[in-house]
C-alpha cells in the first residue's frame, strides 16, 4: 500500500510556483496577485482564508484580504465584486463560501468575471471544463487530479466510483476522471444511490466525497483499489490538545490494508486545495486559460 502524501506534493507544487514567481520577477514581470473576500467571522472560513493569504506570501504572490461584516447586503457585495472584476492589478479573486443566508451564492458566483474566477466555480469555467476546453478547475478536484498524475496512478479503462455529487467536488471529479486522456469509466453515487456497497466493491478507484466520517468501510473496497478520501469531519476527541480531531469519509484502518494507494486525513487531499488555488492564479497571471 502506498500512502499518498498530499502535504509533500502540495509543498512541491508550491515550490514550483515560487520558482516561477522568481523567474517572473527577474524578468521584470508583474507579480501574481490574489484577493480573497471574507464575509462574517465563521471560524472555518477564517482559518481557510488565513491559510490562503499565508500561502500567497510563501510563494511570493501579492495578496489582498477584503473583509465584510455578516450584515453586508448582497448589493454591497456585488458592487465589491464588480470593482474587483475591473482591477487590472488583480489576477484572480475568491469569495469564501459559505455566505450568510441573505446572500445568494449563485448570484455572487455568477457576478465574478470568469477570467478571474480562480476558484473555478463560475458556470463558464464549469461549462468549459465539461467541454474539455481550457478552464479554471476548482481547487479540490484539480488537487486530486494532480495527486493521481504525480503518483502515476493508472486510470485508463478503470472503473471509478465517485461518492457525492456536489458542484465543488463530486460532480467535477466525475467529469475530470471521464475526460479523454484520463479515460476512467465513472459511476457517480449520491444519497439516493441503491446498493452502494456493491457498486463500490467493483471499483478500481473510489473518490469518497460525502462528508460522513468513516463511511467507507473495508467490506466496500476490493483488494488493490485506489482510495481518495476527500471528507473532513471534525469530531470530539479526548486524545488531542484541542479536544477535536479530523476524520475522513474512509475507515482508514480497515480500508488501507486492501489498497494499492490511499490518501490519509489529514495530510491527503486537503493540503492540495490551497496549492491548486495558487496554481490557478499563476495560470491567470500568465494568461494561459484566457489569452
Ligand atoms: P456536500 O454536502 O455538498 O455534498 C455531499 C454529497 O454526498 C451529496 O451529493 C450527497 O448526495 C452525497 N451523500 C450524502 N450522504 C450520502 C450517502 N449516505 N451515500 C451516498 N452519498 C451521500 O459536500 P461537499 O462540499 O462535496 O464536501 C464533501 C466532503 O468533502 C465534506 O466532508 C467536506 O468537508 C469535504 N471537503 C474537503 C475539501 C478538502 O480540501 N479536502 C474540500 C471540499 C470539501
């Protein structure tokens, strides 16, 4: 069994990005600039955004954090987005989700200029990805594809089961895995899927992205399978200082011995997400996706 080291791979990807930034600087080019919009004081969102800002500094990007109180109106937020859309110094920006209930995430995502949508959530980028055109691909699926490529995991003709059909993980994963050049035969499962255990037991590759701690058990996985665990659930623990620990969607101790490759939680998919966002910002600054 090979443990897929997302932390190490993320550090490698970030050091590759940092090297490119040095080259850009040395050639007198413009330093990539990423902005993040944070609404409210949700603890999780604060942590994610702080991580993104810190990662920008580490690779030499410029970063801007724009904060709003959770009483901000939808119109105020949309106005901010239209200003960011027109800011020539910005290569990309993200609006950290979730947003307060009185703001439509759909309207906010649609308001972002697709050329600066480094989260890859805008329907134009989603549509381009589906059509196999150059697009900003959302960070978590991009990070998973990067792990698959860098660990040289064979995908052609493999049966792949994706559990979860969310717009940010499950659905884009199912599309990327079925694309030409990757060539998996993909089954996408969700909360209404019948015989999930039997479906998973046929899979060469399983991507578990449902958000239920330790859902995928040993009896659902065949010998030699590749298991990618996307889930992050915080559960109480008396063994950690913080009183919390993170669990994935996979019952690791049961599943890992049967796998050819598996991602741990933490240290698997999670660390790749931020590196992927930085990579998208670099692509944007180099005008690779939209010329
Ligand atoms: P979501 O809640 O939007 O979607 C969950 C999906 O799982 C739904 O499509 C639902 O139909 C399916 N599902 C729920 N229960 C099921 C069941 N019993 N059987 C089969 N399918 C079931 O979640 P999401 O945003 O896609 O996130 C999924 C998990 O991945 C969460 O734990 C989240 O925290 C984590 N996540 C991690 C990263 C990362 O960087 N590692 C990034 C995004 C999300």
